[in-house]
């Protein structure tokens, strides 16, 4: 999250976002294994006509959205197959990563709005529960609005998500 201290800083930061000069990197755990180790999803996103809280790539008149992903790790566990992804977005549409990953058949773990179960079970019936989506804003890069200095802020994956990943194996 970026907060401007004054109107001038706000205008300059907004211009960077509009020009797509702000770099955003996320970490996501998705169900299944994407066919390729890296890829780009370029599908317009619009509001779902039936379920208004959802966004979709299937509607018409949506706004351009571009998501790049790279597989960091493939997990083959007793709970199924999962892929840990590094995700970078060129645009910043509502629910963009969640919508794009679901649109290619790999919803984000814990994202019940876009097709994932809140709990996952293995063959013996043991269950793992994740109380949130496995999507983490890992890094943000932009220019300081006054000095032009390149700034980069990064945060490690939260303990709750790391612990969930460890339980998967």
C-alpha cells in the first residue's frame, strides 16, 4: 500500500500507476500445475453480470488486464497438486490475479469466490484449512514522487501461509 502525504505526491504516484511504471510482485499458491513454467494471461476483465461481487474474463466490454506468472515450485502432495507462483501484473484490475488464474483452471488456494475450496482433504480424510486466500503482495517498486529515487519494498510470505505450504509437503 502506498499513501501520498500531499496532493502533488498523489498526482505523481497516480501518474506512475497509470503509466504502468509501478512494479508489483505477488506470491500465489494455485490448485494444479500450469502447463508451462511461465506464461502471460492477457484477458479483459469485467464485472460478472449475475454475481455482481465477482469479476470475469467471459463478459464483454471489460478492461484490458495483463498478468505474468512463473512457477517457483511444483508441489505433489497427498492433498493434490499445487504450484507456487511468482506473479507480476502490468495492470491493476479488481481481483485481477484471482480472476486470471481461475480463468486458466488454476484457482488460488482458499479463494472460494473463484472456485477453490476453503478446505482440502487427502484420501484418508485428513483436512487442511486456510482461512484466507494464498495470495501475498511480496514486492512493490516505484519512484519517490519528489526525488525520483527508485524505491523497493518487500515482505516475506506470512507465517500462516508458510505453515500451510509446509503442511502440504
